[in-house]
C-alpha cells in the first residue's frame, strides 16, 4: 500500500503537466523546432522516474517510444534518461553468480574481474576469462530486482485498470493494455536466456552483413539471471575521432546497420527496441558491434505487411494510402475525426516527399520522424494506433541519428528507399519457401475437397425454399435482464417514495399508540425503512451501474 501510494503521488504530481493526457491536434502538428515552455518539468519528471527505482527507469525507456502518450519535450528528456547506479559489493555478485550457475566462481571462470564494466538498475557487467583463454562479459542480475518489479507492476496494473474505467483518457489510450504488454516485454528481458537466444538469432540474420558483429553467448554459463557472452571492446559511435574517420570511412558501417535493421524488421519480424548509441561500438578491426538485445518486439506477419505498405506509400508521397493503412492498423474511437486525419496526414506526407532530408535545427525530416508524427496525429484525431507503429518510428529515428553520427554526409533517406526494394524481394522469397507453399497447398486441397458438397447443400436449400439468413443482434436474455433491472429499480423507487410519504402523513396523526423519540413508532419505522431503501438504491446506482462501452471500430483484418 505504501508503494502504491508513492506511485499515485508521482502520477498526481504530473497530472496537469501534459504527461499521459494524450495530444490535441494543434500540439500534434506543431513544428519540432518550436520551443515549448515547460518550467523545467521534463527534467524533473525524469529525475522522479529514476528515483522510483528500476521498474520506472524501464517505463521511462518504454514511454520514449510512445509519442501518443507523452508530449515531445518530455520525449526528449526521456531519451537522455541515465540508468547508472552504484555497483554492488563483489561478495553479493559472487553469491548471485554461484547460485545461478550451481558451481563456485573459480570453477566456472579462470578469472573474474571484481570491478564492473558497467552498472545499471537491473544488472551489472563484469569482465571474465574462460579456461581456454576466451574473454567474456558476464551480465549479472541484481538480487531481488525481479520481486520488486513484479510488485510495482501489480500496483501499476491496479491503478491503470481504475483509470481506464473512470476517465476518458484511460478509455482512449487503454493504459491497462499498455501495462500488460510492458509486463510481458520486461519479464522477457529479465530472462537472460531469452537475450542469449536473441543474440544467436540476430547473428544468423546478419550473416549477410560482415560489417556487423553480434557477440556470441556462452550457453554453458548462461542462466535466467546470468548471461555470459563474448567480450566486445571498441569506441562508441558518438565518440569517434576525426582521425579515425579519415583512416576508416564509416559510411559502409552506417549503411549496413540501416539495411540490417530493415531486414530484421520487415523480413524477420523483429524490432530491437533499444538501439541507442551506448549499445553500438566500433571495434578495433573496423566492425560495428551490437549488443544488449534484451528488448526485442515481435511483429506479426500481417502487421508487418501493413507497416511495409505504409512506408512504401510514404516514400512515394501517397498520403491517402498512408492514411488508409493507418486506419486499417488502428482502432477508431467514438470521436474519430476522419476528415481531419486524412487532411493532416496528406499534408505531412506531402511535406516529407517534397523535401529531401531537410535539416531543421537538429531535426531531420526522415522516415522515423514521419512515423512518429503519424502516431501523434492519429491520437489527436481519435485513432488508437498499434504499439508497433510508434516503436518502428522510434527505432528508425534512433538508427538515423546513429548513422549520421557515423557518417554525417550519409543520405539515410536514400538508403532506406533503395533497400525497401531488397526487402520486398526477400519477403517474396520467404513467402515461396517450401513450408509456406505446403501450407497453401493443404488449404487448396481442403477447399477443392469440400467445395462440391457445400455447393450441393446450398442448391438443395434453394430448391426446397429452405434457405435462411440469420442476423445476429442483441441476445434476448440480455434484453430481458436489462428490462428486469429497470423494472426492479423503478418498483423499488416507488415503494421507497410510498414509505416516506406514508410515514410523513402518519407523523401528523395523533394516536394513543406507542411512540419513539416523541413520534409515532410505526411512522418512524416506515421512515427509516424508506430512507435505508433510498440510500441503497442510490449507492447501487453509483457503484454498480456501468457506462456503456465506448464505440470502437477496428480496421479490416
């Protein structure tokens, strides 16, 4: 209860700051280089999130991918969120590793550096050496981190459910659904075996890009709370010196990174949700190392197709098709302004197509910025977009900044446009794989086998004039139940009013009967019974009567 109260205090503190309040159309379409007065609240917001512990650090990272929930100035502050904490004492780390591996530290590793390479709120990383001389990095989860996160998420789920039920913004954004998805993602990230699988899978997918390096996990020394993988050393992409640029052109690395991630998203259906510069190192041999693959989102094939069609239409400047794909992917709320949405998206895509990577201050009119702006406009117009759309926009925007840090002269927009054709060819090859063709043939065989009988059944019904069409509406039982509740409520109200009126009339009659507090006892009893019934009816109406669910319409499947 104390933890829930602390979380509520934090939410109430920022309830009027624009966070979690959604966006209006004016705020969604404002230029990115326009300064917005915030009175220092975004930085304080980030500080308060960090003070709440590891769960809220991760929530801050997740919120940085949701421009439909958080205003732009808060997104900028969240992107600068730091996740550095004081290191744990080495005996604690030693005990955690030995408990996870089931052996002594000296048996598992030839050497283990007591000074961590890096510390975060959920884990810290140490350098170690295996028996064969292989240098590795050991990622150790902090003790009791999982228990604290589960308690925090339970409290947040309870709060989000009540907010969704009681407020318009909750019914609009569905905070409970977002918390549920966030729980699944975070629980998967806390299982380091999942991260090891991601490392293996990304390495296989990037085999066609020799410029990219993904460290291999050591499965014998990997458990749920301990991950052992190859040690990668190098220079952060934001700290590359001018001398290094002259010795080694970085354009190939940047282009390979963007192409590899486009393949990963649209061919393999996976989005690395956290490709920030701290997770990318330029190694001494001139490759780009990618690690920290705990947060990976999986995109279903149909959603992948729509995201790709949306990006193709945006590249060609077809604003109407972009808006149509956005509507097909999203959920239309009761107040959805379709005309306004089509107009704003059309203007946005036209500006994007007309300008070729225009620099505006520190911002670039690019694919990532376009997708995030589409999400903002959709929310402002009453269209709930899928989380994959904003996650794709955030990932593209981060990759664009990394590519420009590697090679400021790189035309990222042109790289994306050219590689989309390669993505389509790869997807076509994948769709023509033997397993996919076998599935299609099985469905075709079933259709051919069942079609004659079904056609014969339909013709027989038509010939006998027994063809019926059933239209489903409200269930009779539901209608009768609702009518019965109304009738009971009206009857109880009439009886309550009759008791109160009868007691009031009897108060004026002088009788020789028993009295209570100076009033006729029967009249006072009738009044008390009526008052109790009336209060019960009012309380029942306030607590049990539910508002009708807001009308929501999903796009075609």
